[in-house]
C-alpha cells in the first residue's frame, strides 16, 4: 500500500454465491480423494446453474472411487455435491439439493501430466503446472491481512453463522459485501462506505433487511469505523429474493481476488479450489503466504510480498522474489536468502512441511484462504507462525 492518503476497496462473496457453491463442491471432491489416498490427483471444475450441477476434470485415486468400467463413481460425486448444497442452505424452487440435476464428467488423469509430476528414478516430484504465485502479509489487522478484505469476509462469515444458528431469520445463502476504507499516511482509519447485498425472503422489505445486517457490520468494524448512514448500502437494487445458481451461473475459480488479498497484493492468475496440492497454483500460493506472514510476524517488515515461479515437472522454483516496500529491517535480498535457507520451496517439501495431502480444503472454499485460524485437523496450516525463530536466527 502507498504511504499517502487514499481510499481502497475490497469485496467478498458468501458461501451461497454461485461461484462459491462451485468452489465448495470442487473442494469436496478434492477432500474425498485425498481422504481415500493422500497422493490422489484432482483437477475438478464445477458448473452450477438453475437446478443443475455439472462436474468436469481429471482425477487419479483409489479404485473404490471408480466404477467397474474405470470411470469415476458418479454416485459418490453426486452424494457429496447434494450434501454440500444442502449444508449451504439451498432449498428453493430453482436450486434445491434434493431435486437438482447432476452430471459427472470427471475422467482419469492424463499420463503426460502424471509422468512430469510423479517422482521417478533420480527425478523428484515436479510442479503440477507452470506458473507464478504470490503471498502477502501486512500489519493492518491482527491476522496480518489487508483490512478491507478482512472486514468484507468477516461481515459475510458472521451473517452465515447467524443464519445457520437461527439467531437471524429471513436471509438466504447468497450475499456479497464491499468495504471501502480511508487510509491516512498509508494506514486504514475508518470505513467511508459499506455495501451488503443479501438474498432474503419475499416478505422482507429493504429497510427490514438493513436492520438485520446493520448490527453485524457494526460488530465487525473497529469502534468508530462505521461509515455514515448515507454511505451504508444494503440491497441497493431494492430486492434480492431470487439468488444463487438460479439467478446466475457459478464456476469454480472465478473469485481468485476474493480468495486472496482483495486486490491489495498481486495474484498470479491460478485458482485454488478443485486442485490437489501437487498443483502449485494452490500449494505454492499457500507457502508464499506462509513465509510472508512469518516475516511480518517476526517483526522483520511491516509488509511483505513474495513471488515464486515454477515449470511443470520441475522441482526447483525458477525464481523467488521478496518485496517489503521499504518497511524491512534488513534488505530484501538478505531476507530472500534467509527465507530460502529456512524453507525449501520445492513442491514436495511444501506439501510435506504444511501437511497439505489431507482432506482439509472444503473449509477454504468461502471467506478467504488466508487470514484464517490454523485448525485442529491441520487445515490452514499455512497460517502458522512457526518459522519466526528460524528466520530471526538466519539473519543473525
């Protein structure tokens, strides 16, 4: 972020947004395969539209997930897709977990891709694709995330929690948020506008929805940060009854900026959901966040941006870049050396160090992949700050 005065905006979308329904189903497929065999390979794309869910992609895993003809067991895929839609909360005429039409076009992994990624002889496990990945951390929030995306996520996450718990009523699963913050001398000081659009039951009017949403927004924002009343927009179209895939098609991987840093840091372009950890689009982006967060948590910089790049089938990164935007206590070059000394960024080591070959991914499919609490089941392991001491020692 700049050191001047400016406005900056980020948005989030809820678990019921059509793209997030798709992400959730794709990640449920990843978890199903990894739960059966940690070395499974999954590249699953999901399309959701009016009362229809379609899966496509390539997979490799244990025999019990395939039928007798060598094709993926569509019944198992269908059961987990319906369960995900049910848990999100869709029981509407145009998109219902029980009545939706389901089609599965998942097929076996290409042998050409497999031979490049799998270890063999003296060849180590290679990257599952080429590409560049970014990680970022900063001191704007206690979770070391940019403030606008963090608060946007929290508004929708708390709305969903209240909806599932029954402490609020009348709201549907589909919602979006947008928070604009005023920065003074590079630091966020308050919200200048907040937008929340949420699906609701037909009998509720716009003012009633506004009063359901307001306490949650006020709970999320720091004290004194709430925007003025005329800049607090709730369902600005006036009505949002038809929502989810019935109103707009959803596809896996279309919310990559929502998933990462809300535009406050670069993104390499690759989506996360639906991919097993051999795909560096996912695993290396997690590792980049991990090392960036540890740099900031160690007090070595106020903000840290990491870029790492790979070639398909090659184990060593092609490049590694650190940028602390003038906030580092040592030079970026020295910091880059220390990071690479304490963290091997080969695909195999990332997967093993962060223990990524586990069924931990459905939880990542909404409310951001970063800035979350490391979970007891090993999920969000990339949010740990257990490299702090090693980084400090490498710089002494």
